[in-house]
DNA sequence: TGTTTGTCGATTGTCGACAATGATTACCCT
DNA sequence: AGGGTAATCATTGTCGACAATCGACAAACA
């Protein structure tokens, strides 16, 4: 439907990769599904080489995995994957926030407050998608101040994976208002300029997201989460 | 070694990628050098498509960076990059070690002790290359127990980058014996099974490596080992 | 009947050629 | 002569075809 035969400034393979990503996010392509190069080439009306490059891009983003001579498949997310992602995100984000702390100026607080206020509006409008975008924006804004490109890159990679996972959930378990309050609290924590306070709040926030958004209860030693449909 | 007209079980592009990696490590290709697809294709006697795939593989490993329509270049390592890598390595490795702690059994300690003893031997033989391999082996062995594939993957990626950097140093500034002692101490720390002790020691160890191996601080009684080749 | 082996189709890997784009040079106009 | 513009050249992006390999099915053998 979206014809991209307009002026292409970006490589075609990149556009294809983006479209494929959207298709995965829109559940037009399921987890674990095999991505057949020839079929994709036909459906996108490009050559297989281009598809190949697009798949390599998605592989870098860890959205697909390809095994030699066995094809490439959309990455699957098990409970274990989710645990890993959350653990890593906690580690990376507490560090990034802590590192960003001394660099935060008034202007940054203003930007963050603007985002938070926008959240309040979208929460009242019950616009989940907008809220999610604002969420990403908020966290990414702070992480970006941490001055370590590798940490930022890892965060982005995690964000893509989280988004992919969220998009595949049938329903979200969060209340709109508490979502806004959470980020308000996060902002307040940042304003204390106290590293340990911030770290604690970030950790707390991620646990909150885990429990509320994903509908998980307390994390016990054994995983007792009925996730299968 | 060089002629790959034997039975290839792996994709040609992967072999090329490996060879390119070696070339970078052997300083046959310098940092920041442009990798011209047509030249590489000719020198490896394969098609440009294959070279392209190989470069994409190296891009995933972050050994090269490619800008659209501007070519791909060998990644450069500035002081800032080194700082970033060390910071990230400290974060990842303290976490991984700490997570691995409860999973370490007697058999693991045996394996680690074996590695450490081997280090002592190689230290006496002043075999730097073997020592370096044992070093990687030691750390990777523990990290592997942390039960988070994403953390392991990040660690591997860092290791590749560190190796790339080290290979380009003209000389090392470490004493062989202290190198062995460091890992012995690391092993002792692990045996305490105390998370904070381990984290502290790992942090300390990485700083040690930074200062000694990379010569960021002057070291009094150590030899300077020329980096052959 | 169960196992091995050979053949075939499907799919990925590799190739060389063409197209699009960026950089460089040569040229023209004032 | 200088600055801007058009021709050119080098290099990456894309293409369609061929080759190598894998998986499945069928045939031969015990």
C-alpha cells in the first residue's frame, strides 16, 4: 500500500528492512516464522540480493536469526529471553542514568518535563501507542546523556527487542494514569541528583513495567507464568 | 591455511570475514583504512557479493563500520573508545561474575585452577601469546556461567574489540609474573563466594589491565614486551 | 519390514553485469 | 582568474542467473 518508489535517499535494502520490521511489529509476520528469500523478493518486487541485505540488517538488530543454509527466522521470545532482557535493561539503564546524572542541566529537565506532561495528556486520552512512544523518548533522552556510545547502542538494541515483544502482546495490563505517575517519579528521582536514589528508582520502575505491563506477578524462583495461548 | 578450494562447510563469506579479521589483527590492514569492495574481491578472488556479505559479518562484530554509499572502513579506536570499552567491560564482567558465583561448583574451580597453573608455566616461559589466550579463556569460562546469553554476547563482542586493540599495540607493558598473580587473586576472590568481594576484585583487575597492559600509567619494574609482527 | 542409498526439488550461496549515486575534474561564464 | 556548473569517473547498490547444498521421498537391498 505504501509505495516507496519515490526518491530513495536510503538504500533500498534499508527500506525493506524497515518495512519488514513494521510487518513483524504488526504481527503480519509471526515469531519464529521462516523468512523465505524468494518469497520476500517477489512480494517486495526486488531482487533476492536486496532481500538478503535487508535480512542482514535485521540480523544486526537481532530481530531475526539466520543459520547457514537453513534459512532465516524471526527471533522468538521465550520467558527466558524476557528475563534476560529485563536483567540487562536494568543493568544498562541504571548505569546510563547514573552516568547521565552529572550532565543533566536545567534545559534537560525542561525537555523531560515536557515529555512527562505530554504523557499526562495522552494518558487522559487513553492513547496507549502515543504513551509508549513517549516512554521510549523519555528513557532514551536520559540514556543519550551517558556519554558512552556502546551503552547507548546496547540500550537501543534492547529497546527494539522490547518493542517487538510488546507489540506481540494481546493486551496490556497497565493503567494509563499510573504510567504517567511512574515517569513523574522517575523525573523527581533525577532531580535529587543522588545516584543511588536514581538507580533504585530505575530498578523499581523496570520491575513496575515488568509486572504491570507484562502482567507478571512477583518473580518467583520458578517461572509460573502462563504465557501460552 | 590460505587456499580454500578444499571442501567448504561454511559459507565462503564467513571464511573471508575470518581472514579479513586476521588481516586486521596482523596489522596488514590499518585502523580506519577504507575497504574497497572491488579490490577485496580481486585479492580474495571472489565476487563482490561475497565480499559484501563478509563485510556485513564484520559489521555485526563491530570491526568495521560502513556508511551508505560512502564505503566501509575498519573501525578506529580512540582513547574515548578505549574508555568506553573498559567501562562497559567492568560493568558486564562484574555482573557476569557475580551472577556466575552461585553456579560455580568444585569442578569449575578445578578447571579455573588448571588454567591458572598453565598461566604460571607460560609466565615462566615468557610466552605472551599463550598467556593472552589463557586470560581470555579464564574470563570467558566464568562469564559463560552467568546464564544470560545477551550478557555473554556483549562480553564476546567486547573481547573481540579488546583483542583488536591489543593486537595493534606496539608493545605490552606487563610483567609476566604479576599477570599470573592477578588471576590467582581473582580465583581466590571467587572462592570466597562473596559477591561484593568478587565485584571489587574484578573491577580492580580490569583497572590493573588498563594500567599495566596498555601502559596508561608508568610501571617501574616491568619489562617492555615488543609486539611481534 | 526396516534400513540404506540415490535422485529430485527447494532454497541458500555465489557470480558477473548493469544502474544509481558521490566525488573529481574540466570547462565556461562573468 | 575565480567560482560555479557540467561532464567523467570511481564506487556502491541492485539485479537476474547459475552453482552448491540440504531435506524429503522413493527405490533397492537385507
